[in-house]
């Protein structure tokens, strides 16, 4: 796990949350997540958040997440990354794994499940694939199956995202964007 070991000192918190996202650049999901982790820290909640950065690349918000008490783990966007999620899940035993990787979230949920993660949340933000071709359609069918089989819950931004994911209503929760534009603009500075 070179470079991906989680801090032993921080894993004694009551609840461990492993959050997976592509990169911590300026975007809606990143901004809302940053506000959430800042609020968790302000309240003194007994939660230890870890973010696995799927791309392995540093982003504009990295230092702000770290200032909010989040430990960053820079990963890999390939099969090695799935192996890392398995090993990290086995090592840290997270209470919650939240995967923000669209239909591919199912792949990460499998790795976390195999690693012993008890509760896995997949996050959907899009209403279609915008890619075409027979191979991509077949891939998306497989991804939908894995997403719905290995996540405990799927959350998304609208009913269209639920339809795109193929998730039954009983396993879906809609969390609308509701973002204050002024607040978003201030985060980017």
C-alpha cells in the first residue's frame, strides 16, 4: 500500500468514513463535501473522515479538506486503485464508504465490500452516459448491476439520475443540489 497507509493515530474515532471522489477541484460535489467536513469539525463530531482521491492528482481544495481534519489518500484510477480500496477497507474497517464515481461506483463498492466495509453508498449525479456504442452500453449494463448489487444505498441529485442508474426506489434517496451560488463563488477563492 505504499503511500496509501491510513494514519494509525486517527483510526480510533467512533465513526470512520471513507469518501471516494475523482479529484478535489472546484466543483459542486467537492464544495458541498468541503462544507460538510468543515461543519463536522466545527461541531466536534466523533467522525474521522478519509478521502480517497481516485485520480491520484492533487486538487485546488486539498489543503482546505486537510484543514477540516480530512486525511487524503491519493489513489489510482485503474485496477490498482480497486485493490487499494480493498486493502484500505480491510485495514481501517470504515463504518461508511461513500463513492462519488457515477456508474463505476459499483466497482469501488465491491472492493470495499470485499474489504469488510459495512455500509456502502454510491452517488449519482448524471442522467445519461453521453457515450454511445455497443461496448459502452454493455459496460453500463454491467456497471448498473454492480452498482445496485454492492451498494447499500444509492443517492443522487434527481429522479433522472435514479432512472439512469436503474436503482429501485426503495434503495434510492434523492438529495437535490440546492446550492447557494454566492457561497459557491466564495469557495473558489
